């Protein structure tokens, strides 16, 4: 059951430094939303606030609201661990647990949440998650082998399988293809298109063509200068952002004139 995200008046701080200022955005369920913008403009920082990952950094905090289908993720008494099981994260570099088998990597999130499951349930989750990540046929005969033995693109799909095994509602991806070759990148992009049938997907990317290919809507972030906060400049249907943006800075960025 994928869910929508509504962000209101969100400010993100590291200590006294305002990193991202006054973001308001509504992300529909079962869509792919791309965050684009120059390096250091706060898009990854903002992405990490959507599942409370950024607060693992000492001194990091937010003001404002992040609503998941009407529930404020920053409300009093909300457990960040629960939030992170509802809203999964796939990182820039594939990070399977190197000492764990492929099978144990898929089940890692479930075991982390102390869920006891039978072997047959576990087998079912492993297969369905790897199927969901388009990896099953490549690894089904070597599930006991280390996840670190896979290629980079396969490792990233393994990380996606690990994310979907805990049945999240939203999947966040922070430049999931930046460490991958073009063939692996294409496999991940095809997978993103399939994932939106079941999940709300948000992806940070520096690749304009990728944003144009995979996303329904695109949010452009920018920064006025070093030491200034990142801001959401424009948010619209992806086709509009790339062909007819309403802000000149957006047009300059997507056409490659800066960034």
C-alpha cells in the first residue's frame, strides 16, 4: 500500500546552520519523483528528512511537517525506526552486508526489526523480494554465496530487494546509479518504472536524462551561494520542467548552462 507524502514549511538544520529552507511539496502515491539540482543544494539532505535518516547526524534537526498519508512523521512519540521501515532508503553506493549471504542480505531488515519468521516464510520473502528487484533469475542458484560477490549493478538490486523485503510504502533513492555502468543503470531505471506500481518512489539524480526517463514529476533545488540554504525552486510534471519551466534558473540548469 503506497502512500503520499506532504511536506509543509520544512527547514533542515545542522546545528545552527540552515541547510534547507522552507520546502513545501506534495508527492503523490505510486509515482516517481526526481530531485535535481547542483551539488550542495540540499536535495540529498531533504531526501533524508523524509525518513528521518538525516537525524543520525549529531546536531541535525528539522522544523515543519512531513506527513505520510496524514500522519506527521515528526509528531511526538513517533519512533524513527518505524518510520524507516515504512520509508526505505537505497544509497548511492551499493552496500550489501559483505559477510552475509545473498539470502541473509534480503532478510537483514526483517531480522533487524526482530520479526521471527518460519523458514518457509523467509524463503517466500527472499524469492518475492528478489523477483521484485529483477534479480531472482541471476542469483537463485547461489543464495548462500556472499552478496559482495555480485557485480555492482547486481549489488544495488540486492539492496533494493533488501529494502522491499520489509514491505515499505515509500522507497527513497539517493543517486542509486552514480556508481554503476550504463547497462546496470538501465536495469535500475527499468526497475524504478516497475516499482511505482506498488510504491511511491523518490530519487535524487544528477543525470538529467535519467530524471527525464524515469520520473513523473521533477523538483529542482538550487542554492544562492556557498553557506546559503538550499531551496525548492520549481516542482512540476517532468515534461514541463524539461521543456517549459517557469523559472529561468530551472531552464539554465536542465539545459546544462550551469551546475
